[in-house]
């Protein structure tokens, strides 16, 4: 026999999952657009054209944003409203920190990001940029903790 609070608890938890999924998705969209806006050229357009370097950089950017959003959700704690606010605030701050850090590293490394993204062939620069995204995504995610 199930405890009387079983189904109400399951219902509440399903609702929390749905709300966090929506907040997470919105943060991912914001993160993707932040990467697109701060990357030279039309990153989304280059991805649609199938430019391999744009695809690699975009994919790495999304994974790095996911790391940040996952950690923001994980540490959210507190009550429902507090948890949602923590997730949104830490997620947004993390996204801004990630974008600024990657752009800064690209400048320090003196990479031709625009040329790399427009190239029809895979270039090693895109692997370096992707690694920057992933590495800084990890750093920012852990900084949130």
C-alpha cells in the first residue's frame, strides 16, 4: 500500500521538474543568443550553412552553457520561489561571465574567430575556441557553487 502523501508528492515533483526545465531552456536560449551576439558574424546563419567551425564552436558553447545552467539548478536550494530566483540569477550571471571570459581569451590568443567561423573546412582554431568554451564553462559552473 502506498503512503497517502505519495501521489501528491509525485505531482509536486513533476511540477518542479517542469518549471526547472522551462527556466533551464530559457537560460540556454539566452546563453546561445549571447554567444551568437558576441561572436563575429552571424553564428546561427553559419551553423545553418553547415560551416564546420561554426558548428563546433556553437556546440561547445551550448555544452558550456548547459554546465552553467545545471549547476545553477543544482545549487538553487531553498523554497520554490527562492530556488527559481537562484537558478535564474546564477544562471544569467554565469552566462555573462562565460561569454566575457571566452571573448577575452580569444582576444588574448589573437585568434581570427571571424575567419575561422566562415571557413568551409575544419580549422584547428575552432577546436581551441571550443576548448575555451568548455573549460570556461566548467570554471564558471564551479564558481557558482
